[in-house]
């Protein structure tokens, strides 16, 4: 009986070890992209990460961008673009680095800029105007020739809470085991079991207060970008429920008003995404986030603002 118990225990241990190794090797669990808390930005990606997650490469450079490495000082003759956004631009764990709109845009533009081209992806999940403004105040715009912002209607009332980060959505350290991450971050929530803190909870503000703060931050961010003499453009990303309803949420009009008051071109991407949604395949992964098709549409939309003259 003791031998049976010992063998059973060893077999169970071996099985658990095999599961742990498999989760790490094939899914990249146990090694999530990490965030760091910042006193002004609230949070950003931890610099200098290069990991594989669900078969997708996630590269975070020294400036916390989901981009390849580049120098803070722009080399002579290099053309530089910064694209700010949230999880729409960032792509998350389910989007490979090469499938990001910023990566696709770089490939489309590379023949036009033989002396060098950098496209910086300045984004993180749930970022809004306050985060973009604080990032720009901390790091600047890296001598960018063009600064583009991808924004959604809900960003009109999105302001940093500076609440503690939820380790299940914005981990700041690696989990002890890949198995525990699988259970706590993915299995339990689907079963209705919630562990850890709610995401980004903080002091209560009225909608009016959040909207006033957010729109003021948006104006300040865009003005700061304009002050660098870079070309600035804003692209409005429509969520799937807005596409289905044929009408944008309330925040759309407020955002557009701020953008146009600064004489900045405002690009609504409604027609592009609505047509793709009608014709298929859908450009959405869920109600908000673009999948690979949607990332390609975003890249094409931004590319269309460049001169069409061939090199």
C-alpha cells in the first residue's frame, strides 16, 4: 500500500510538472508582459521585455512602447512616427508583434523612407487622455515627424484612477507557476470566480467630472504634440456596438469638438470598419478590439493619409 501511494504521488507530481512545462513552453503562461506603476502615468509596460505569449511575440522597448528598439535621439534623415492609443493599438497578448497596425504600417512605408523609419507604438490597456499626456510629459515625443492618436468614444470620460493595479490584468511580477496563472487569470473568471482586486477602481467621480478632466487632458496632450511642430492627426475607432447601431456614443461628438478646435485632422474610421463588418470577415475580436483583420484596416487607414507618390 505504501508503494502504491508513493507511486501515485510521484505520478501525480510528474503529471503536474509536465503540465507546468507544457503551459510555459507552448502557451507562454507564467511569463506575462509586466506593467510598472508610475506616479504620473499611473502605469505603463515594464521596459525591455521580449516574450512569447500564446504563440505571439510581444516586444516592449526601453521606453515602454510595444515597438522595436530605437534611439531617443533621432538620427539624421530618419523619419519618425509615434502612434498613441490604448489596447486597440497595443493589440494585447492575442496579437503578434508583426500583426500590429504599427508594424504593418512600417512595412507599408519602408520603401518611402530608405534612410530610416521608426514607428513607435505608445500604448497600454485602458490608457486614456491622462495617461497619454503624462507619458508625453515624462518622455516627450522623440522628435517625431508625425504624431497620431487612435481614440474611442469612451475615452471622453477616461481618466486615471491611480488605484492599485489588478494583478490578473496588469501584473507587476511573474506568477510563481504557469498553472496558477492559468487557473486564477483564465479558468476561474470564466467560472464566475473572481480573485484579486477589481481593475482600476479608485475614488468615485461623476460622469461630468471624468469627462471634464479627460477632455481637458486630451486638449493638453494634442496641444503639446502640436508644439513640437509634428504633423498631428486623430483617428476615431468605432466599437462593434456603435457599428451595429449605426451611431457613435456620446463621447464621439465631444472628442471631435476638441480635435477640430485645434485644427487637427479628425478621421472617423466608421466606413472602413462598417464595410468590413458587412462583407466579412469581422475586423473585431470582441466588442472593442480589432483582430488581425482590424489591425490591417487601421494600418491602411493611417497609410492613406500619406502622399501616394511612389519612391
